[in-house]
């Protein structure tokens, strides 16, 4: 009988499973993988087969579960397999390793029975398959539940981190603006003085914070880009309005080149505004005090390029490749979360463009938005 065969050769079967794990090249095996789940499953399989030999169907199903899968509350095999799958995820194993574990046992039983000419009846083989099916399905359920819980937990932590940052920055800016406005209303200071500058700086900060957050929400939600054709010169003029104010607050010089009035881009205007705004804010933040930030928009062959150049002194070695990673901050100024460049990159890509950076050691950085070139004649034809 199969249960007697399994009991007699239990150690041999476990050794064979261990050997199969050692031979595996993909996924990579681990020394502890076989120690969790398979010996216990083998004992439960033996218990199931014994129960079926005694014609105790209720006891058999209580251990192995019904054919065709099972739902909670799980059988003994199902319950232990759920725990096994959860433990393997916690230990860093893959779902492939999990499924292979049970497949290895089935192969080991079949090979050993063939070598020893041990007969396996059709009913016993059906029981073996039922137990394997239920164990694999339950183990995968446990693995996925633990993985989903982990992903949700990490997502919640990241969301709380971002919300905490947003609320903290929003409160600080509002508090500063309120205090400045109160002082001005008291009549002791005027709008043209230092207090007026503080109010202005706070309002600019609020606008930047809200614009960036809205762009991040759109990108993270996977909302489709709203592409439309518009004048590059008009777009740069709109950017100039807010950028000039920020340059004044940051005490920098903003230089914007003349834009060919015939050029146009086909992009999501709001996301592109957010991307250029983020790049300019980044430039104002890191450029040397009193230095110049340049914005150039021009055509090169069939492309439109928008350059934002600062005079930050250049990037630390090896940072140019990492600078677009979320939460990456390459400067000593760690205000913010380091999300601006990652959001800008996603916003540009939503308009079928490319964002890149060129480091000029000892001088600064040039961030370039690369988009397909269009002309205003197309815009007129579309109208």
C-alpha cells in the first residue's frame, strides 16, 4: 500500500527532494528551503492514505480536503500549506520555489516507486494528486496573502510619509504667511519691505507645493495624458510669469531665451508645466546664491528641446545616473522628499518625451526635455 511505502521510505524521499532542490538552477535553491513544509506534508499524505484504507472518508477529507480545491476553513493539509506559503514569503523565497517544492515530492515518489517496482493503485494516485493540488493551492494562497499584506503595508507607509510631508510643509507655509499678513495688517510694516517678501515667498511655496502634489496624483493614478498642440512661445511666456517671481524670492537671475514663434509641441500642458516648474524650482534651490538660471526652448532637427541650466557647481560623482530615482537627493539641502525630478520625468514621458541631465563639473547641470517637433501651421490647420 502507498502509505506503507511512504512511511518506510520517508527519509529517502526527503533526501531525494533535497537533492532535487540542490540541482535546481532557476529559481536558485536555498539550504533551508526543503526543511519547511514538505516533511509535514508527507506525514499528512500518509495519514490521508491510511484513513482511506480504513474507509473513513470523513477523516480522509478532514486531513486532505475535497477534490477540486477547498475554501476556509482549510483541511489539515490546507491549513499547514497556507502557513508554509506565508513562511516561505517571509524567508524571501519565490512562488516558483514554493510550487517546485511540492512538484519535487511528487516526482520523488514516482521515481522511487518505479525503481522499486512498488505498485500504486489508481485510487492512491488520485489521492496523491488531490493532496498535492490542495497543498499547492493553499500554499499559494498563503504566499499571496502575505505578499499582498506586505505590499499594502509598504504602500500605506509611503502614503503616510508623503501625506505627513505635505501637511507639514503646508502648515509651515500657511503659518508663515499668516504671521506676515497679520504684521502688515497691524500697519507697522508695508508690503514693499522684508515682511512683504516673507509673505510673497510663502505664497510662492504654497503654489509650488500644490502644483507638484497635483501632478504627482495624476501620474501615480495612471490618468491618461491630455495631449494637445500649443505654441511653445506662449508656453514659455506662461512659465516666465511664475518663474520670475520665484527667481526674485530666491535672489537669483532668471534668463529666458527668445523662442521661435512658429514652434509648437503636442503634449499635456499641465503636466509639462509641472515638469518645467519642478526643474526651475530645483535650479533655484541649488544654484549658487545670486547666480543665473537659464531657460532655453528651441528646435533641433525634428525635436524640440527645453533646457534648464543652473550654476550649482555640478553633481557629485556617480549621481547623474541616480538623480531621477524617487527620494534621491544629491545635495546637502535635504528639504523636500526628493520626488520632484521623478515626478518631472514621469510627466515628460506622459507627453512622449524624454528628460535627461548633463553634468558640467565645476559649473552646474543642464536638464533637457526632449519632445517631438511641431509647427504652428499644424495648430492653425487643426483649428
